[in-house]
C-alpha cells in the first residue's frame, strides 16, 4: 500500500509539521497507549489548569468545503449528492490510497492502521442482537451509509478502505460551531476532523474545554494534569450509551452517565404549531427527553408543555414550565395526567421491545461484542423499567389527588354538538337561506380568523410578536398581573380573541402612550 504505518514516525512531529507556525502542541504531551482504549495523549510533566494543550488552525481541519479535492481530480466530479459526513469519509479513503504527495498525507500517517471496534466492523448477527434497543437503528444507519458508498465507488475504492475511513471518521468527528461574518447573524455548525485533538480518549467527567482565538481552535486544560496522567476529553456533547456503542464501540465506565432518549411529542390541538416552535427554540433544535437511571427524566417540563391541554395553555403556565419553576398540581392537573400517561406507555413499550429480543444475545460467541451488547441491554432494560415504575407511581398519586383537588379543577373543554332541527322545522331551515347580513358576518369572521392564524404562525407575523410580548410580560409579573393580561396573552393565537379596552392595550405595549393632551 501507499501509506506507511504510524509506528515508524513521531506522530506529534507529523502534526506539528501539518499545523505550521500558527499551530501549537504543548511540549509536555507525549503519545502513549492506554490499555484497551488504544493510543492517547499523556502528560510527561505536570500541566497546570487553563494552560493551552493544543492549538489547531482553522485551515488545518478537515471539513466540507475545505477538503483537498484538487489533489484528487478523479473524485472531485463524483462527489455530487454526498452528505457532509459522506464527503469527508470518501476524501479520507481517497487521500489514504492516492494522495501520497498530498500535504494531508501527514495527517493520514498519524491515524491508526486498524479500524475502530465500532458497529461498522461487527458481523450482521452481532448488529441484529441490538434489536429492540436504541443503538440498533443507529448502527443500521451507519452500515447503510457505508453500503451506499461501497456501491458508488466500487471501481476506485475497496469496501474495506471505505470501512476504515468511516470508522475513523465517526470515532473522531467533532461538531464545530463558528460565528459568522460581521454582516451575518447566527453561527455555522458543521462536522470536522480536528488533528491532534482526535488523539484524546473519552471521559465523561473531563473538564477540558475549547476556545476560539482568531483563526485557530484552542484546547485548554480544565484542571491540573499530573505527571503520567492521560489527557481525556468528554467528546463535546452529552452522549449516551447508544451513541457511544454505535460510533465508538464502547460504553460509559459508569452506568450513571447513561440515558435513553425520546423525541418530545406535541399534542394535536389548536396550539400545536405554537407549542412545537416553543419547544424547538428552547432546546436549540434538539427536542428530546433524556430518561436517566432511577427514573429521572430530563426536559420533563417540555413534555408537559407539549401535552398542555387548551384550557391550561396560557403565558403564565407556558413560561413557568420553560423557566422550570414549581407549579401547583391543581393548576396543570389534566396536562400532568396526559404527559405522565404518555411517558408510562412509552417506557412500557420500550421495556417490552427489549424483552422480546433478549434471546438474540445467546447465539453470539464469547467475544468483545457480546460482552458490550449484554451490558448495554442490561443498562437500557433497567432504565426503561425504572421509568415505567416512576410513571405508574405518579399516575397513582394523580388518581388519589383528583378527589382532593376536584373543587379546584376546571372540566376539560369539550365542543358541544350543535342541535339539529327535525321535522318540518328542518325542511323550513333548509329551504330558506340565511339573511344577507348573517352571511356577510360569517364570511367576515372566517376571513378574520384565517388572517389571525396567518399572522400568528408566520415567522415574522404580527400576531406572533404580540404573543411573545404578552407572554414575556405575564412571565415577569406572574400572579400580580391583571387578569386581562393573561387572558389576552393566552388568546392571541386563538380564532376569537379577547379585545381589551384602549387604555389596557396601551399598558400592554400595543399602542403609543397617551399624550398629555
């Protein structure tokens, strides 16, 4: 092969040559082996807290749009239709095989020869043993992606070469967020390979952190590192066992850091779209519940917001849930009942799926994948079981509290069926058309409701701005607010709104203040 084993070279020297004068690697860092975790970075001497460990120029990270396709002319025209991750995987495999004289070949030589023990390297029966668990779908997604790339590039790259590139990429990729230019708002998020930083092994308790300094990414020690101690990283986000097993091939050392995730559902009602946007914006686009050991559910208030019944949906209640403030049960009784019922049913379903496919593990050989799969299934099964127990106990409490809070509870809203005339009266009503004035009022009401809905749910609609303004005002003053403010805030996006007097609209900020005249 055209590539050379990294054991014949000093990996850190190769990376220093790749970074150039704009990069930096701490002089106390050394490359070593960390048992079953493979290679890692160790401190040859003590490193103090807040010292810079690594500094990588932005021009020396592998990301979409900055890949060295000019050195691989045969692949440049064939990348159309590839996703961000697939493009980097193909580039890695192509540089490894054909890019002997590429400047990025130094980075290729710093990568391990063997592919990581992720689910991409497992046998089909080992992946099948994950059925019923969240990691099964993640593993199948990665393997389907690899299969597509193998078919597309069969004439130039072997499937083993693409499997190595995919395994290296998914076990080393970081999600990077960079601010946009001065004339643009927001930030750019993308996946990238960070040379040097991708040598670090995993520890969920690591306190090391990133900073952006001009055109470089700086990796800083979050605590003192003793002589001989390994430098570890938490891999950025809060990753659960399912993600670690599918992409990296290992689990958390401590089961307390594991969790099961579910998407936050939203109840289908008149406020469905508004609640969905509130949940999505509060979590930055990742609306999911994290069910941890002992039945703890992270983001449970967002589940309550998603299941909030129409009679409970108001600015006071919605902002109390988003702010994670304690709310009396009697104020959101029907919402709590609907949310806990869904949670209990979902946990019982997850528990049943796990138990249905438990027999698949027995057919595996006694090797590393079987040990990992067995431990992972036991952890996931225990989390579902504890979640179901906590939800059932909560439903029992709500049932006992119903009689106590019955005088304080409002009955759920139910549309009353319109009474239909019968006999001769019915024939008379059908034969005679309604008056013209009633027709005009009905058409006007329908048109006004449609206009209110478009103003409320459009991204820049006036109704949406009004709802946000009122909700913030109601959240700030809480129970001390006048009742009309809460009524106006909760009815802003309803087909029929409550119109306050002119003075109260001025107090709410919808009109200019009254002049001295």
